[in-house]
């Protein structure tokens, strides 16, 4: 994509991303700053997907821990509490 416009370029903070953009060419809804870094739409999506998958995996592991805990609690409860 070539806009033939001048101005300051935004350089994606992902180390292996070759993309640069003019802020006005992206549009404000596509600009993603995180902790002072700029991430292009492609890298923003990739980062968000990675964070989502990591959170989903963590939630699954926590759910398994909770299930094991609850089974353990129920197995050791006196019959009158069940």
C-alpha cells in the first residue's frame, strides 16, 4: 500500500514486522498503543489472539484444579453434610 503522502511514520514495535504507516492513513480506530509501543493492525490482532489463547488455556487448567478440589472436598465430607 502506498499513499504518496508525507508525514511522520508509525513503526510497528514488533521486532520482525516490516510495516510502517502514516497515522492518518490508518485511521484512529486502528491504532493500538500498548505501554508506549505502537502495534500495526496485523500485529495487534496476532498479539490479542495469543493473549486470548493463553488466557483460555490458563482458565482451563484452573477449572481442572477447581474440579479436583471440589471432588476432594466432597469425598471427605461426612454423609450428613451431603
